[in-house]
């Protein structure tokens, strides 16, 4: 294989930090094994540097202010952190308005996310009170990260994108394609439908935890090719999904595989995926 392209910037758009010894993450239970632990910036710094990553976007891992303020405290002392995706209570519009106004004092905050994939209602994001909050999210210039793990989530995000055409939305983890099963449909059709909405972007992330234990980047190729063909490289970006990624891999191995899976594209397309799409989506100024 030829040498991998070295871009001017390389942005990890999906990294988490959590310190369960200090604050609560209600979804994180002992059954998750190795990730039921504390994960701080110093635990991943060497891997970030060794992987050639020049900037990181921290993404919320709990529907709490405590998690958001922890990320802000780390970003304040870490120049390589390019952005933070925070949490606000989207189902409480008045409180969301106050939180969004307060967050404007922290320009490192670029977007908002709720752990909607854990909610009982797969169409929660379409509730009327959420629409009021999302209008404010858009007015403040923030983006929306969405986790989608099933068809109902994908259908809801299509409706959401149509309802809020000015709101930039990104699908985390490529909506978890069925890599381990080697299947494409219905995932591929749903991603094609999402790609028809011009305000929807997609992250190449979390593929290793959707794969079998002996995965290689070749297992991901048809799924990544489908996403890039439909969204275009200018709406696709990379994310490590650390530390969740260690459930089926390690930081450097996963990041290298993600570089390999895009290495067949033109240099211009790769630069889109490495940093330009992320900069456009999260307003990083690169």
C-alpha cells in the first residue's frame, strides 16, 4: 500500500472524556468492562500525538451540566481541543434558552447533543417542545450531533432535517452499519435518504465496535464508500470514538484504519474528510 496522505490538519471530531469517580454517567455500568473507568485527556494525549491528530472535538457523554462543564474545564487548559459538543435540556425550552445564552460566553462550544438513542421514544427529537429549543440552537449558531442506531432513528432524523433546514446535523458513527453481519440494507437506503438533506453530515467513527473481533479496514470499505458517494466528501468527517473504541481495538489502530479506508480517494477528498468538513460543520476556522 502506498504511503498515507499527510494532511495540513487532522481533526478527531468525536472523542469523549469521563471521570466516573467524580460524576455520574447513568448509562455506563460495570458490564461495559474496560470503559467502566476514568478517562482523562492525559490518558489519550500520547495516542493523539502519535496519530498525527492536530485538533479534537470533545462530545458530551451524559445528559448533565456536570459533564459539559468538565469538558470545558479540560478545554480551557488544552490548546489542541478545537471544540466542545455540549448538552442542554432540549425538552425544557425555557431552561435550554438560559443554558444556550450562558454557553455563548464559551466560544469553544460548537454544538449540542442529547443521548437520544437511549430514550424510549425513537422520535423524541420531533416532539413540539424540542422544536422550540432547536430553533434557538440554530439561532445561536450551534450544530446538532445525532446518535442513530436503528431505522426509526434514521427516519426521524430525515423528518428533523426537513423541519429545520437551517440546522446543521451530523450522524454520529455512520448510524452503526451492520458491518459484523456483512449486510448493506436497509442501512444503505436509509443513509441515501439522509444524504438527500443538504444540512445533514456524517461521521466515519465507531465502525470497529460495529465489526467482528478480527476486523480490518477492508470490512468497512463498502460502507464508507456508500457514505462518501452519497454525502460527498465535503459532508463527511473522522472521529475516533475514544474511549468507547477500546471495546474492540485501540486508539492508534482504529485511527490508522480510518486513514486507510479513505486512502483510495483523491487528496482533495481526503482533505475534506480529514479537516475541511469538520471545520465547516463546527466552525473551526481551518
